[in-house]
C-alpha cells in the first residue's frame, strides 16, 4: 500500500486558491500512489463560518474536484470539507475512489474549545472501507483524543483474531501548541489497536492566527514512526506499508485474542 500525505498550508476560506495549489502539488508529485491524503477542511481551513463557507451536499464542487483528481491519479483521495445538508452543517470527510464512487464520514467529536460544536452537527457512524485488501478507518482531528470511538474490534477465528481494520487514519488542523499530544496519541492508537496509524496535519497560520507545524506521521503497529514529514514544510510525502509485516506481527503478538468485547453508545 503506497500512501502519500499532502502536508500543506491552506488558503483561508478560498477554495479556488486551494484547488489550484493542491493541483500543483499533486501534478509535481510523479510517484504513483494507492491513497492520497489531504488535510481537514482543505478548501477553507478550520472555519467556524459554515453559513457562508459550507458547500451544499447536493452540489458539492469539492466532491467533483476530488473525483477528477482520483480519476486522474488512479488513486483513492480523501480529506474533509465544510458541508451543508438538510439545514445542518457537517465537517465531512470524502473517501473518493478512482472509479468515481465515494463514501463519507461526518466528524464525530467536534472541537468544543474552538466552538465547532456550536456550528456543526456531530456524526454518529464510523466508516471502515476497503482498499487493495486493506481495511481502513478514516477519522478527523479531535476524534484522535477519544480511544473508544477508534477502538479496533477483533473477531476470533480458527487461526487467531481478525481485526476490524488495518489502518487508522486522521486528517487534521492540529495546532502547533499541542503537537506533543498529537504525536503521543497517534503512537498510542497504533499500539493499542495493533494497526498502522496515519496522521496528516496542515502547516501555516490560519485565519485566526493559529499556527500549525505539520508533524504528519505514519506509525507501524509496534508504535514506531516510519514516516515523519519535515516540520513547517509543504510537500507530498510517501511511503509503502506492508500487509505481510502487519499480519506477521499480529500472529506473533496476538493481543486481539485477549481484547475486550464491547458496545458503543451514541
């Protein structure tokens, strides 16, 4: 699985400028990828003005742009945008496949300290999707702080325990001032869920003068960092994940066999 992280600044509340900027980055990155990851709210930045900035769900320009990129790059592309549907606003992640079909995930945990809960509606359903025989669970920024929501479930089989997903993925606008918990929580999620964890964060100052340094990481199921994007650097950073490595580690260290069964109340 070849994953490319697009760590970048975001033009504040300016989708057209962000489309053009991202197209330049993607066109200059000539390596083929299976999955391309864009930041949270990559068309506007982390805006709390969805009344003027959100796109209509039934006419989402960004979705059309994502479909175009997925078809051209022959890769899945994902990231989140501000969206309006049935008079409600959502921080919605699109998971767009190269055949033009897509899935969505609405951010579950809204960032109270930034008043996100006053402007957006929380989601209630996780998304687990499949790409090249990898099960992937994409989530958004503040979701990272809530381990129950992201918890991997293991089903006992004749040969061991089958995990619900193999990759846990976060797209984010995570401020630089909290980069220490960002790194530690990503590592914790990889270890406790025995999976790869992908954390893609933006760089630069947003329209509220909040600084972001990137710190985008990919972590293996042992909690080891296998890709670390340079701080405060715009670019596309790629690495390849090994399904064999993951499966062998789960066999020699089968924590899934001792995992607690649970149900989640929404």
